[in-house]
């Protein structure tokens, strides 16, 4: 399969950034970068008719993902979660078309698996070896799990009063868990500081361009 990913574009000022090297935020204005695709070319090849023959995870949309080489995809089977109609709750809320998408059955039990599958895949493609993030919850376990799958080191900075389940998930998936005596904002400061000191790549929410693609 061929990805139609072409470049990164600043969501605020429109500046184009190269995607062949690690990028975090816009080099001009510091705002979020989004991947962009050659949609005109993609529409000729990537049609809904091809989808039934694809694997049942989010990588079935490979043409619209920012990974160029399929061998760099780091997957644990995320995405393709079921959607249920919710007639009783819908009636109570005054909606005749209420649906619930159950993201809890993702590999690391939350929607964070999608974004971290995308971000860790791109990190692998770019040759990054060590990732970091502050987290008080599900993202930490997701990063740690996907990094383990990719053979990449994961450093997590987590408030020490975060749920034990989230701490254990990082520990058992091989992440370097650092418990912080403070809030998530304090964990963020330390994660950024360690990123500079230890050459770690920060995959915090909206601090790099690829998680959003999951
Ligand atoms: Zn910008």
C-alpha cells in the first residue's frame, strides 16, 4: 500500500514543514502541526471498495496515515471498535439516534491506543529511540505498550497519586516509570526538562504532529 502523506502544515500560520525529520511544533509560531495528504491522487486509488479486504484495525486506512513504509507500522490491533445503538438512554436524553462507540476494547483499554500507535509508528520510521510524556492515566500505558512493541524506550512522568492501574500498566509493559510528587503540570515540566537533558522525544498530546492521526 502507498501512503499519500506529503508534508506537515501549521494549523495556525500555514507554514509548511518537512516530514522527513522529527518535528514537534511550528518553527515560526509554536502552534500545532498537522499531516497533510495528496487527496487528489488518493481519491483515484483509495476507494471504499478496497476496505472490506483489509485487516480490521485502523491501519486499513493506510493511504490516509502518515507512515510511508508499512514495515514501520506498530500495531496491537487498535481501532475498528464496535458502535452500539442506545435507544433507552437516547429516549431519556431526547435523541432518537444515539450511538456509543466502545473504545474500551482497544489494546490498552482506551482511545489513546490509536494516537500512540500512530505516533510510535512515525517515531520508528524517523529512527527515534527514546520517547517521553507526562501522563496521569491511559496515555502512559499506551505509549509504553507501543514503544515496547517497537523496541523503543519509553519514559513516563506521572503524578504519584495517579491510579495504580495506570502505574502498573507502565511498569509491566517495560516503561521507565517516574512518579512525581506534584500535579500533571509538574510532571509535564519534568518531562520537558528530561527531554532536553536525555535527548528524549516528547509525544505529549498536541506537542507532536502524529498522535492526532490515530
Ligand atoms: Zn505556525
